[in-house]
């Protein structure tokens, strides 16, 4: 469940961060500014785009690094979204948790089947 800012009702995670289609790995949400955004998985990380602006330029990029020497980080490309950063970060954390859960599940299945 999630509740942001001035919201009075708790929302289920799947209604806050939803898939546009059943097969899609992308997830969308409506920020506390009323605009719709979409996280897309890309090159091991995720990027955030505005659904209403059909631009290829990402608003936020998650740079995932696998070594502690180079920590992972979120890069905000467009400062105009800073006022809705709380909903962006919450949506990212949910997205990342789902990715890690899937990764752990796949590793468990690979281990159980003997796959390398």
C-alpha cells in the first residue's frame, strides 16, 4: 500500500504503479502533479519518460553498477520534475524491489533446475 503527500486514501501498489499491458515490463504512475510517467527497463537500468510528452529524452535515468567501487545512482535530467520527486522516488523504489524479487526468483529456479 502507498499514500503520498496530501492523499487521504491508501492505494494498492498495482494501482499506483501499473502496467500498460500484461506483457510489458514498463510501469506507469501518475505523479502528485497529475501527470503520467512511465518507467522503462533499458540496458540493465530504468529510465523515466513523460507519457504526455512523446520525447525520447528521459526525465530520470537509473544507472545500475555492479561493483561497490562505482555506486548506482538516479540521474535527474529535467529539473522541472523536482516538485514531484517524492512520487518518482517511491515509484522507482517499488520498481527496483520488483526487479530484485524477480531476479532472486529466477536465480532460485535456475538453482533448482541446475541451470548455470
